[in-house]
């Protein structure tokens, strides 16, 4: 009988000790001086500080409207192919990009950009939008690219440059880079 009484009283002892510790905590400061406290607004919506997609301005070839690339790039990863009419390797790069689109549809936004002074050919595919580059951040200098084709992959919703390559590489190279992001 003593043993069963001990088993019942032991939890009650621990509960009473715990409540005694809570009641012995220091009292909270009085709320009467609320008018003297400084109220600091919280900045809940925090914009990324280094959003490259906001700084890349493109012109829609059809409407002529200019806007940041972030407006249409809804994926966290953006694959930018820079092309030119005078570039001999660019048709091969277009074919490489076209092969990548089905594998990464929905996860990567693909876009092909041309310089403003370059005559744009008729679009060959509806899968990759073609636009004119108006301006870009100095660290990218997309509108000043002299050697083509050039591929720039921007990840993390416009905050990181994952790849900046010039020239032709095998299709598997770009596939590997995009798979790692």
C-alpha cells in the first residue's frame, strides 16, 4: 500500500515544485508607461538587395515595351542565351538551348537576348522568348557582349550568377550545370 501511495504522490510533488518555480519568477514591468516607449515599425516585406533580374531591362520585340526581366521570369533559375545575327556559332547554340527546354520546363526560365542594334531574325521557336537587351548591371554587361554565343545562368531568384560562359559547349555541359542548381 505504501508503494502505491508513493507512486501517486511523487508526480504531485514534481508538479507542485514546478508551479512554485514559476510563481517565484520576477514580475513583469508595469504597462502604465506605454506612451513613453518608442514604437519601431517592423519591415516585414524584405526585398532582395542584389536582384540581378530587376536590373536587366529588356524590350519586347513585338510590343516595344521595356521592363525588367524579373517581370516575366517566374522560375528561380533563369537561362539567358545571348545571340547575334553575325554570330556563326549562334544557330548551333539555339539548337542546344532548344534541347534543354523540355528537360527543365517549369524549373528554368529560358530567354534569348539580342543587342539593340542587331536585326532580329524571325523567332524559330515558341519555347524560348526572344527579346532585345536594353541594359544590365555592370557586373554582367550583357548589352556590351562582343563574343558570342554567351550563356548566363542566374539562380536563387535573381541573386546569384551560377554560370557565365562564352562559346560553344556540349549540350551535356549545360544540362549538368542546370541539374546542379
